[in-house]
C-alpha cells in the first residue's frame, strides 16, 4: 500500500472553475449556482494571499493474484 498526498493551490477563478465541474454544483439551478460560486469567489479574493489550497490523497493498493 502506498499513499500519495499533494496540494493544489488555486486562484479564485481557478477554484470556481473546478467547482463548476462538480455534479452537485451542476445540479443546482443557474441562479443558485451563480450566487454560491460568486460568494466562494469573494471569500477567496478576501484572503490575504487570494488563493485556496486543496489537499488530495490517493491510495494505491497492490496485491498478488493467487
């Protein structure tokens, strides 16, 4: 078993673009989705560095076939 951990740092525009691909966000009606993403964008822009960090974890399991 191996674990791979990495961070992705995104600008507000980049992060909102990724969120706009998630099915849960796509399922929202247009007005609700735009309001949500606009507020997220504003929150990120309001941060001192105007970026957001997202941590990803991937786990690789390898087994021998008997």
